[in-house]
């Protein structure tokens, strides 16, 4: 069976001409029946993934804290509390390899924009750099970068620097070549729970337990402005690929989407019953956002209309710790404190709503 509505056709057409045979040979160019024209709008439901296809179980029964897609979506990498980094095949969902990445719990993982460098952070404050397959360590600091748990890692647009944040109340910028701390942001009054580098500009937004979001200039190290949108700690920050929007998830059970051109929240999303721990923008559908919570629920949002278009109340048995869209947008990966990682796909025609949450196990390790 061929899924002609899959968003991969739009992704293929956007590839460089030298590696895209569709643009070189008109014979292979899809017709209007198989792919949308650029002038047509993409329906938001094409990005929603409400059906659990597989789940993976940690070998040591250790909770998963973070995950990311690597190798351009071919592999999913998960990090556990035991310090193990597991690689899962993106198609068969089988475990490919397990690496002891850190001695302490693996709390943060991030892949560079060019997919060449992988950064991991641990609960003891140390950060390691790897190649994208985690086969070779690029650099290991002699001493921990932070004095407490690493909460987030973000690459600069040029992939030459990384921004980190920690429970030691600081956020730092590290040069990858020299492995030296260039700038320290220490104006938060409490633990810094999240930080994220703008996808194309020299801007960093951080948020923490002081309920504040602070926008920084990485070059000068100065604070540009402060966001007073939330009433409790900020747990996660995600920039949109358009560069104008940034979403913040908080312990006050809300997600707020800000426009940095006005520095105001234009969309407030409230339906979770407990803390929101993770959020992610869909890679191709502009207004689609997904969030995970301590109450183990998963919600897909239309941020323009400020409505929840699909809610999965019991996506996991315990708190959802992280989630990430596949680069093509047809698959969603989530991980939880229930020692499992799940793969969510789009529903087929005829699927019943009550069957969405059911899943079959993949290979356990």
C-alpha cells in the first residue's frame, strides 16, 4: 500500500537539484494527484500522529530522559537514567546498539544542524561531543562544565558553538573548537531549566525556576529583554523554524507562543492538568505543535486557533520526559519515566479512535 498523502514528496522536491532526480527528469515529477502544489495549503491533520505503532523497553528498566533523531531520521537515539545511549532503527524500531555514554544519568542530547556532531549532557554536569553515530568521541572535558544537572543543549546556527543550561543557575556558551566557556549568563535567580539558540540569528532564550524567560545576546553577553508570561517555572523552550515564533512550556500547565517581533504571547494553550515537560514543532505544518505532560497525556495543538485538535490522555504510564518529530514529519517519538519509548504514526482510514493508544512491542533490549 502506498501512502500518496505522505509529506515526503514535498521534502524530496525541496532537495538540491544535483541530488534530486525529480527535478532533473520530468518523467519522475509527481502529478497534482500525488503531491500538493506550492500554492495549496497543507491540512493540519496531515501532521497529527495519534496512533502508537511500536514501543521499546529499556534493557535495565531505566527511565528514558531524552531523545533525538539522528542520521537524517534513519535512527532514533534515546538517553536513560543509567547513562546508556540506545540507537533504534527508524524503520524497523529494532535496537541497533547500546553505548555507555556517561557514568551518571543522560539528561540532554542534541544533534547539530549539519548532522555531524552529537552533544550529550549528564546529571553530573559533564558534556561530551560525538560523531553522529556515537562511534567516536570528539571531545571530553577534563572537568564538568556545570556544577549541577545539565538541562539543555543547543547548537548555534553555524554549529561552531553550543549553549547549555543547568540547575546551577547558569547558562553558558562553549566554543566547540577550543572547548572553552566564552560567556556565562548568570542573571536567573534560580535553576535554569531550558535554553534554546535561535535557528538563524544570534539570540538565545533561557527560562527557569524563577518563572522568567530571558533573551540574550551571545556576542556581548547582555540581557536584551525579559518575558513575564508564565506563573510558574519554564520547563522547555522551542524556536519555530520561521524564526519569528518561540514556544515556552511551563509548570503552570500552559504553553505560550511568543512573537519576538512584538515580544508578546499571541497564543495560550491550556488543557493539560499537570506540568508540561516537553514540546516540539512539526517540521512542515507551520501551526502544529505537540506537547507532553507529567500527567502522561499527549496533545496536538493548532496554535493559530488555540485549540487542541487531538488529545491522547494516557500516551504513557508515567510522565513524558521528551518527544521529537521525525525530520519528514510523518512519525513522532516519545519517551517516558515508564522505561519505554514509543513511535506514533498517522492514523489510517477506518481506524477507530479507541484503538489509537494501543501498540505492539518492538524488540526489547
